């Protein structure tokens, strides 16, 4: 079969990424949810949650279903880099569902690593619940 002048061998080579030792990484969709209630006029720093203990995680999108205006979030990835520094008003910056914020390039998180969040609700006079979703894939090793 030919696809616009590309042979089957070339297409097959594009579909599978293999490590030097011959291990194949199978990408399976996965979501890391984060739920937290934050009190009015408060700040929570260094709030950590872990990535899957058995598989590497590749974050592609950050989205939310529960959030309020004026609350800011700062995300620190396991490699020490920040999504944005200082924190962002996620109500405006990150969307819901398919309008989630695309992480480009995708963020690789090794197994059992930590994602750190700093939450700032000092601009609000009510307690609020936060529902964030880190959407991506887990990378499962398949031996040939």
C-alpha cells in the first residue's frame, strides 16, 4: 500500500519508536486528576502529587472543570521548570475539556516523580474547590 509516495516500510518506521535496546514504548491515554479545596484569602504552597509509580507519563494538556476567577496557580514540573512564573489565573488561561491548554512541547514526567502546585486564593472571599486535569499518555514498555 502507498500513501502519497511513502512506502509501507517508511510508514511503519514512523508509527513505532524503539529504544536502542529494542524496547518499544506503547502510549496509552491517561489523566492525572488534582482535586483540592482552598480556603478564602489563603495561599497553599508546595502542594505535591505524584505521577504513576510504574510508568512514565507524558503530559499533553492541562484542563479544569472547577475553578474560579482571580485564583492563581503555579505549576512546577518534576524537572524544576515552571509552566509559568509567577502563577496564572487558570480561569482565563486554561480551558475546559477540548479547550484545555496544550503543553508544547509535551512535558515528560518520569515514573514516581512529583508535580508541585502553588495555589493563591487571596483575591477571593469564599472557599473554592479546584479540579485540574493533567491529560496525556503513560508510556508502557513492550519487549519485542
